[in-house]
C-alpha cells in the first residue's frame, strides 16, 4: 500500500479540498457615521462601511450565509482599552 494511503488520517490530509459558497465567510469592516463606503488601500475590493451602506451591500451578497463583522474604532491604543469601554 502506498505511504499516503496507509491510514484514514493521512488519506484525509492528502484528499482534495472541495469548497462551496456554504463554506465562505464574508468579512465586513464597520465604521461610525453614515454614507461611508471607503476602499481599504491594503486590501483591494474590501471596504469600510457605515451601517446604512453595510445593509445595502449585504442585500447583494447572494448565496453567502455567513458574515464576520469587524468594528473599527477611531480611538486606539497599544493595549486595546476600548474593548473595556462601558459605553461600547
């Protein structure tokens, strides 16, 4: 028997990967304000959205079942103290 077929774990590791739209997660970067849709320079075709424009864009994300929201704050520091802000 070939080395890559000896046990199920090795066969699983060497198996082909099949991806479908069900496996995808669409990231969104949300900023404060209204009417904002600004491209992130370091990531072409990825944008910062305000909530109103985020909802418009979500309605066009046909077939994507999962999203991941990243809240972008204006106030940052080296220790991430805004994560503990009582007012959100």
